[in-house]
């Protein structure tokens, strides 16, 4: 996607993002850049007070800013467009300036389609893509170069399967799902039984089910279920390099950030947020709206709404208290040892 | 793999898994589901007391249960099949119900084979697969769509190379090895020397060697050796998104779970278990049967048989003792500070 | 790459690596192996005192050793070649023995090139590679089997794009860049705004820019910028399975080891070293020459030159002091509790 050449006045942009303009309404803007890099004729945005210095020095002709923050700004060097939520306004402004790539509808002559593959409306299938027999696609799907979709998978409307991504047999994908390049969906999981002959693989008869509006990041892996299905609920967004093991069930609208790992059969309820590199043991339940901090190592159930961090993960407030306590105790150790010696055990 | 339509009586299943039947021997079962989802005419399984409530409410017509657990169950709501190990019995039952996909033997017309590629017996090579010159395969191998095997690699009997996986030149793969989609085997490693002109790459002349019955998970990476070879020993199972660096040597029957990282030249002896997201520094030795907990950060050698956790990884028992101590000391900090002040340094 | 059959005398090798020979100058050597595996007619190397026992027992006919270490060795069992830096000498010796694979210049008949693709001098494009329209390549580039390079990407001289790797549209790649198999460069990032309709994706209009001599490891992911570009500076080496999020800016000559994760908009200055599995939150600045230990969890800015570890990452020296303090306090807890009880709160 590139920025296109149309221009909009500050006032038109304020209208579009539902903001209040304070400054020059008629300057024409041609694009969006960061505070540091924007120049005359460009829009910028201030997402946090962390960037106030860059704001003071910006050459942008207008800046998106939160209503809350804008009230504290005196003598703004530039036109301000005040909005309730800067990120939402930024998204809307980016949409305004962005030039959607025109999808190349049609099937590349090198693509290989098995018997019984079907779709509705328009379709785009890239070079060297391979669809197994009886793959069913909805309307307006884009399957990129080198993607492999195995037999009997069903995929909804307006889905995107990235380059060299993999969708295993019998996987069930909802509408508007994005599977980024190199993601592996519905592969056989890591399940073995130990015998005298070594570890013997468990058959994996379950499927992988992705709900509507799910996104799976680049090179992430989602194993199929062994007996039950592996499920990622509607609206859940999964970042790059995430591991979701067999039989995991994730609810709706969860955010699962990069390099998170979920072991087998763990249940994540709705609206949970899991920050980067956190790891969850198997067979756990993470309650609704729980928040797991980056690198948290979760080895027990987490109640709804709780924020946890550390290893083993526990209430974040407790982690902070313990860290502060250790910091204060560290310089006292020698004296405490002497006192203990004096007082006897 | 899907479940097939055959039916077996409870008594036939008990015979197959070597279990003791307590209930209705003649009910016919048509499939396996979890306790929550199984209905009449279906088998289920109870793997832990954690699921006792679901067991009490199940609609399954029969349940696999451990002999130990079954002795504690009074008034079972369903027929019980008691076995020594539920997971082994479950695997055997799944094998009974699973319908092996008939492999499509033959070479897709789009596959590209270099000069001197050879194999024995049957072979399946998928669409857009590329085999370099002098690749040698055993019998009954399956190379899936888009896989790349570089020149002079040798691969044993009954191996599986998944979609878009990569096997580097001169890699040596044993029998019955599974390389899942997107795994990268025998790539050049991360080795540099620092010079005035920046970091200069070390040549990687070693190979990557996978023993019999090795499995490598989706999107995992195993670098080739720089001077020596990188070795994964027979029967070792590697999960998804694992990093195995150059010159690492892993013994037999190890379990290496998802997102584990092993830095260069580290030696892992036989029967070691490394849980998810654990990381090992380079040039270490991990003794036989050692167990590394999830997220353990290992920066020194680990003796045989030891269980370690935390960062830096140390005996798990000691980690627990220290965590408990800190928990008890935290509310005492202010008083301890006063006592120290009174007693002087 | 394989070792070739040429032979060099110890004296020739000492000359090549700028070392001082102590022993037999005229023995001919045919290859390099580790101390354990080298035999007569082979060169080996001693990188650390850790391997002194293997050195004492080696059958190698000559060993590269640091000048510092060689001065402590009495009665060497083999010819010594003393050098300032063993790893640099090893690299030079490996170069001497290694046989560069002759690149197959030319374009495989199955490759798909869009309109306007251009290059200079020689080029190698593998089977099933796909280059979108207006991709511009410099001279002597190698694009391996199944790689996908999207429209309008520009790639410099002597670059390597590995098998099944992905380079997104409008990505800008410098000279001598190595992108290993399965790496995903310039994919759309993980950016959403929360609305009543769930999380809505931010458009990603920025590019991904890789400087000269950058290397990106297998299956690593580098997202494109949302507004600004994502930048990896010249000479920076990125290992396997690393995540670099949108708008991250990395300076020159950094070392980013396996499974590291960098969240959005974080700035890493020149010559920073980040060890395996470390994680960095978004919007941080890591100062020049800072060193982040393995598994460090960084949630605040790090000053130039500092070495940090732990979660939350802090000065490594402080981490060690606190760990030692906790170790000493742990056996005293019960006594300290009694003392506090006696002294009152």
C-alpha cells in the first residue's frame, strides 16, 4: 500500500476524523509522517507526551492530538486537530491517504487446484499456490503465491492467505480472516505417549477452527486438535511467531502478541490480552479480560480480570512489591546476618 | 486424518487397549470425543482428576480411565474401561478409529528434480517441490508441496518433509523422520568474527544430521555446523518454533518443546526434557535425564537428572524456597530496616 | 559448502592467518575439525580453556591457539599456530579449505517475473520463485527456490534471498544482504485500534529498509512500518526466529540473537548486542553499545554502554547482587520473622 497523491485541507481532515480544528483550516495536506519527518504540506500525530519535544520542533502543517493533551498545549507551533482517540483518528486519516492495491482477480496459470475446489464471486490465486481437493472458498478471497491449502479445508468470504502459508486438511476458517505469510495452520501437534520403544506419536484427528475476523501473524503456528478441535475465536488477533498448541481454545477479541506460546488444551476466555513472549502451560484456564504481561510464565489458572507478570506468574502488584522489597533488603544482608547470629536461630 | 465410520463394542475396545471393562460390554461406539462433547455411541477419556466434573456430566457411553483413578469412582455415570496408562490407551483407540489418508504415490508434474536424484520403492513428491542434484531418498518418502531439498542431502526410509520446508545441502536424515511445514534444516548458522570492517561471517562447512525417528516441528530452525556437524539424536522430538544453533549435539529420546532456543555448541545428553521457551547459552553440557522447566534460562552446565528452573536456572527446589522466602520477607521490610538502623551496620 | 581437497603446510597456514608457528612447519594439512574429531593431517583450534582436556588428547597435527593461551601451554602434544584472535584465524583457515559452491547463474524456467523486473550483470533465480512487477535488483543476486519478492521492492548488489523467503512490496534492501530461508520481510504489522466493532487494523503505509551487509535469519519476521519505515541499519546481523515489529529502528553493527522480540517503534542505537530470547517493549530507546543479556525483559530505556539482565531488565551487576542477597536471606527467614515479632512493627 502506498500513499496516494490526493490532497485534503486541514478542515476536510478534521471533518473526516470528527476532530476540532485549531489553526489554519485551508492548508492542503498531501500525506502523513511522524513528527520528526513530516514537512510542510504534511499531517502528523502526537500519541503520547513522550514525543512532546518532537512536537515542538515539527515542520508538519497539522498534528492530530488528543483533546486531553491539546488543552495543555500553549502556543502550538502548528495547526492542531483535537480528537477523542488519536490512534483511531490516525487510522481514519491513513485510510484517507492510502491507495488500496487493486487486487489482481483471477487464477495464476501456474496454480494447482485439486478436484472439487469451489469459490463464489471473485477470487485471486497466486503463482505456485496449491489447493487440495474439495477446498471450499467464499467470495473475494486472495490466496497468495506459494500458499498451500490442504484437502477439505473451508474458508469464508474476503479471506487472505499469505505467501507460502499453510492451511491443513479440514481446517475451518471464518470470514475476513487474515493468515500472514509463512503461518502454519492446522498442522499435526506435539503429542506423544512414552513406551519402551520411545515416544510414539498421537494421531491428531481434531481440526483447527478460526473464527470471523481472526488474524494470524507471519510464521506463527496453530496445531490442529488431537481429539477435540483447536479454536481461535472471532476477532482475536495473533501476532508473529506465536505458538498455539493442540486443543487450545481461545475466545473472542483476544490480543496475543509476538512470540507468545500456549501449551496444549489451555483455555483463554474472551477479551484476554497476552503480551510478547509470555508462555502458558497446558490445561489452564485464563479468565475473561485477564492481562498477562510480557514474558509472564503462567503455570496456574488466572482469574477473570487479573493482571499478572513474572515467573511463576502472579498478581502484577505483588510482583512489584516483592521486587521493591528485595531491592531494599539487598544492602542490609550483612547486618541482618549479624543480627540473626546474635539472636540465635 | 478423519475418524472413520466403523463401530466397535466397548468390549472390543477394552480388548484392544488391554483394559478392564466395568459396565455395558455390548454398546457399539463410533468415535472418540472429549468428556464435554462426547454423546451416546461415543468413547471418551479421563486424563486427570482436574476433569472429574466433566466426567460426572458426560454423555459418553464409555470412558477410558486409569486403574488408579477408577478405583476411587463410585456410581460411575458410564461404562469404564480401566487401563494402566490412559494416554497410551487413548492413542491405541484413536488408531482404531482413525482413517489413514491414502498417500498419493507418484511425482507431481510440476516438481523439479536435479540430476542424480534417486529413491527406492514408492515415493510421493508434491507440487512445486524442488530436489537438488544427487539427493538420495530411501523408500516410501513423502515430500510435500513446495518443499526444497538441496543438493547431496540424503534422506532415509519412510520420511516426511512438509510443505515449504527446507533441507540444506549435504544434510543427513535417518529413517522415519518427520520434518513439519516450514521447518528449516541445515541452514547456515549465526557465526561471525568481529573485525575493523564489522562482523564477517564464518563459513559453515559442517552438516546437519537427524537420527532415526526424529521429528522437527513447524517453522523450527536447525542450523548446520560451522566446523563440526549439528546433530539431533534418534527418537528426539522437537516442537514448533524451536531454534537449534550450529554445532549443537542433542542425544536420544529428548523432548524439546515449543520456542526453546539452544545456542551454539551446546551438548544435550540422552533423555533430557526441555519445556517451552527455555533458553540455553552456548558451549554447555546438559546431563542425561535432566529436566529444564518452562522459560528456564540456563547459563551453566546442568548435572544428570537435575530439575532446574528460573533465570539463571538452578535447582527447582531452591527456586521454590527462595520465592517463598521473598514472599515472607516482603511485608517485613520496613520493620527490618528499622531494626538494622537501631543495631547499626 | 564442502571442504576441498587441497593441502597446505602448517607454515603456509601460519602465514595465511598471520600466526607464529611452534612445531613442525612442513606437515601438510587437508582440512579442519574439532579437537575431538581431528586426526593426523588435520588442523584444529582451541577457543577456550574449557576445551584444554580435548586439546591434550587431540590427534590433530596442528592447532590454532591464542597467543595468550599458547604461552601457558607446556609440552604441547601438537604443532601450535599462535594468533591474536582464534576465531578470526579459524575463519581465514576455513575460507582456505572451503570450496565455494559455483552459483548457477541464470533464471529457472519455472520462475515467474512480473513486468518491469530488472537486474544488472549476472543473476540466479531459482525454481518457483516469484518476482512482482518493477522489482529492481543489483548485480550478482541469488534468489532461491520458492522465494517471493513483491512489487516495487529494490534489492542491491550481491544479495541472497533464501528459499521460500518473502520480501514485501516497496521494501528497500542494500548491498550484500542475506535473507535466509523462510524470513518474512516487510509484512503488514500488528497494529489495531479498539472500537465498538472490535479491533480494526491500522493501514501499514511504511516500508522496510535493510542496510548494506544486513543478515536476517531463517524464519525471522520484520514488519513494515505503519507510518514511518522499519529500519535495520548497515552491518546488523539478525539470527533465526527474531521478531522486529513495525517502525522499529535498529542502528549499525548490532547483533540480535535468536528468538529476540522487539515491539513497535523501539529504537536500538549502534553496536548494541541483544542476546537470545530477550524481549523489548515498544517505544523504547536502547543506547549505543548497550548489552542485553539472554531473556532480559526490557520495559524502559537503557543508557548507552549499560549491561542489563532480568525482568524488568536492570543493571546486570545489581541483578547479581540481589540474587546473592536472596540466596543468603532464604535460610534466615524464620529467625527474621521471630525477631520482627519480638521487636514489633
